[in-house]
């Protein structure tokens, strides 16, 4: 039901649905103890691979969500700015805090300077950020799931698609580590895949326009499920997966992320238990 106008990417679509329902929130008797249950996702890869379209579709499904274009915005305008009106400082909220408890899809986040990207660190980890301007201090609540896209090499493609390096993407390393899910996109339109693509597009043109009336209601209901139990075999599988990630920087934050993702997957199936 999600993104039927976009061919393929079934694994990414399921991942974005996990973003929409999220894991257990803080205060619930959950298992993840993650960042408020939010499952933040980063879409990286070649241009023309539907990353932006997937982000737009996710924002359509989740009520109160926002979709912004980083090249036409700034890190200040999507977070918050303080302006003087009639000599009084006024706090104006941006897209991220306005999308509270929803999704903020940010297209081409690599357009932000590295120092500006640091504004997102507290938002992803804590669900709020502090701003001090005009002699006043503000704490802005922003329990928002962040879903950005980025291209390697300043808007180009991967140098070597068979050996992808995240060093090619202009994103702060500290920011990269905070995303629970990272999806890599490659432009692999060659030979038979090009023929499959044209056939698929022909079928899409014959479809009726889709809507998310039912899916939105289903996901709202699923997001209210409380996951409070995990099967021993499922816990063993998650533990072993993390233990084997020593050489790929699977730190303690990633360990918590595994359980947030598992909670969200259980909620998609309307289950209150993480099973194998």
C-alpha cells in the first residue's frame, strides 16, 4: 500500500513504515530505551533513485509531517529562529518542531554546511534543542523523526558502486552515527533491469491514483501498540547481530537502535511481543 507509484525498494518501504510507527516512547514499558522510540532513517545514494520520492510519500502518510528541500532552506529555518517584532523577541518554529510526533523529510541534507548539520544532533538524540538569542534562552521540543536524503560527491554518483564509502557523503560522522537505519541506493539500470523498469512504468500508468486513507488509519492504530515482551530466541538473535558488528562501528547506540527497530516491526504486525 505504501509508495505504489514507486517501483521496487521493498526493503526501504518497510523501513520507512517502521519510521512512521516508531518503537515504544519514553515512559512506556518498552525494551529499546532508545531516543523516544523514534526510528530515524537516512537515504544515501546516486541521484535519480527515488530517494526524494520515498521521503515525500512518507510525509504524506503520517499526519502533521513536513517535507523540506535543504538547498532551498537553512538549518536555522527548519529548526527555529528568533526575530524582533515591535522590539520584542519572537520565537518562530521551523519544519522540524512543527512536525512534532511526525516525520520531517529533508531532501539533500548534504547541502547544509557541516557546522549547520550539528543542529540536528540534539533533536535526534534528545527530541529537543536549545536556542539562545536576543538575550533569551529557549528550549524547543521537537520529538520528530528525521528522514533525510543525501547524494555522494556533491550531487553525483558513487565512485565505485561495488565498494561504497560513506566518506563520499558530506555528512558529519557524529550525525551519521545517530541514524538507526541507513539505506544505500545505487543506479543499476542496465540490461534486463531497464526492460523491467519500462514494463513496470507502463503498468503504473494504467493504475488509478492511490490514496492513503486506510493506510494512515492503520499506521496510527499500529503506533499505539505497546511492545512489552521479547522472545528469548529473538533477543539472542539481536544480541549476536550486534556482537558480530565490532568491525563496522556497531557501538552501544546501535545496540539500542536494534531494539527500537524490532519494536517498530512488531507494531507493524500489531504485536505486543518481539518474536523471531
